[in-house]
C-alpha cells in the first residue's frame, strides 16, 4: 500500500486529535515533528512514536523522510510556514483558517501552483459524510431562503484575558480572535454551498486586546439571507438551519455535524389547518474519527497528483478569507499581518 509520510508542525492538543484520526487511514505514516525546542520535540515524538525530530522547519522541509506537512501553528505563521514547505516540494495540509488574511491566502495558492503540490485547508466539517450528503440533498428544500449557523462557546482563555493576561487565543499578533477561531466554521460551509454573497453587514464585540470576542454577520444573496453568530465569550446551544420554500434542514452543530434531519414544509388545508409532517433523519453513519475524513481526503489528493480538493477548494478558502477580512474591517479588528 502506498503511504504518505507526514511531518507535523505544532504540538498542541489539536495535533494530537488529528494524529489520532489520521492513524485510522493505513496510508498515513507519521515520520517527523518540528517544534521550537528540542525538549518539546523529543517529548511529542516519544508520545506518538515519531522517528525524526526537528527544531528547524527548513530542515524538516528538506528531509527525504517527509512527503507532506500538517501545519497547526498559530494563524500568523500559516502562510510563511506553508510556503516554505511547498517550496521544498512538500504537500501541505494547513489548519483553519488558512491564513491571516486573503493576501496571504493568495500567496499560498500561488505557491501550490508554482511548486505543483497539494494545498488544502483542514476544515474537517465540510468533508464529513453528513456534509457531503447535505451537498447532494440541499435541493430538497426547494429555493433556499435562509442559511443560519451558530457557534458560540465560552473560552477558558477569556478568563485569563479578564485576569490581565494576553493568551494567544485573543492576541492580534497571532491573527486570532473569535472570528478566526470558531466564526470560520459558520462561514466556510456557507461558501461551499452557496458561493459568494452580494453584501456583508457585521457587528460584534471588541475586547481589550483588540480582537473580537463575538460577532454576528448578515450575508445577502439573491433572494436569500445567510446569518451567522459566533462567540468565545458566551455559550449557545442553538442548532443551525437551511430554510427553503419546500422544507428545512436541521443541523445539530455546524462544526461537528453529527446529526442532520429534513422537515418538509407543512401543507396547509382549506381553513389554514394542516398536519406537521414528520422529520426525516438524514444522519449518515460515521464509523471513523471526525478528523479521519479530512486527512483521508488530503491523502487522496496527494496520491492522485491533484493540487486541490473538490470540496475544500482553493476558491472556497480564498473567498472565506476575503469575507472574514471584510468582517474584521467592519468590526475594527486589525492584525500586524495586515500591515505587511
């Protein structure tokens, strides 16, 4: 069986989760890790059984033992590190959001073309079986009139910010904040399903650090509105919906999407009364870890010699970054990376 040998950049819990899911694909082989300190690289390598350890990304990108690199470093490093790896002929699976801004995303996409390597944003939700089924079935609702997505999750790091610290999660120097961390989960699926909106109206709450703590955005399409809400300073338990003239699709959680149902429109009888039709369970079996699907898609692309996914396309990643740039402009969130 042909394998793809991976190096990883970033040794946090997200990398642990991705490795666990990736190892359910027998084509995945973890051969290298790069960390800022040799001690941390050794510790992470011992934890996951990784043979090659690096403190220099240039050296790992030059290694003959690495075919592809998974990048899970802070957002502001995504573009620089991805382009370095691609310049050495390595394929790149980069964590969301793809970059700090659309300018950097364009540079990354150009590097993928220049060096003829695969580049994919690690947006796991759009590659799981439920979302793929949603893409095939969304027409059941008839003409779509509204997309609504909610992802609000109180962050323990917010407590640290209120205590006077500056955690990376709320540090503009790291190109971070609520929009970049979890708001992207509400916007990316919208772009995959419906493309580019005609208008954007955003409002939100700025924190003392200069990043956003929460926000709500209304995207205007032809005959359709798309509304998203996101927060790292409050919780919400709202599901997400796609509302159409013939029915509604209910999504249990926009970032995980483990349950999905379709509710046909009520057929009103004479006199205005009618019976509410029963919901159809559209949930798909997911017999793999939730991170398995994005890595399997990426490996498929690498082995097929394709530069981009048919779902997590370069266009979708770039358009999502452009929309998030506009949201940040309206909110007044500026990163050092925007000034380069």
